C-alpha cells in the first residue's frame, strides 16, 4: 500500500493544460490515474490509438465533439465520459473556467507524455 498526494506531483504540461500523473506505469497497477486540467477556452484534437481513457469531471464545464464537430456530450461536474473505441474527438473547455478531470488510462502511461496539438491531425500518446 502507498499514498501519493496531489501536492507532491510535478504536473506535466500536456499541451492545453496540465496533468498530474498520480499513478503511472512504474507503479505496476495496470492503469494510470491523472488529475487533468484543461485550460479554459481551449480545444484539443485527440485520439488515443494505444490507450482507452475514461474522464470524470470534478470542476468546470466543456464538451466533447466528434471529428465532424457534432456535440457528443456536455461535460459537467459529476459526469463521466469514456473513449472505449479509440475515438477521434475534440475536447473543448468553456471560456469561463478551467475544466478539471480525473483521467484514467489503460494501458498505463509512462508519465512524461505530451501532446502535439498542431492543426494537422489528432494528437495521441
């Protein structure tokens, strides 16, 4: 058993926010847990081809849209969205405040990953 506190983690700037990787591959748990902050007013084009991801919103609001721009769901505190098909998507934080998510990845991240959020395609880890 071990304990890890958010204040003891150096968050990684993933491109449009930060991600404090609370559990990584080195912890041998088989998954990663992150406290992810998405900067307000940003849009991130993402597609995880090697990972499945679930995100639980704890603060803020935003939306997830499909590759064609169709809103799939509104993200609000208490909501969970799951990318179980390696879905290409846009994660959009509202203009009012940062979006805070608890993100779980399987298989686990090594902990240093960052996105390349240029307009040429969907970023992945």
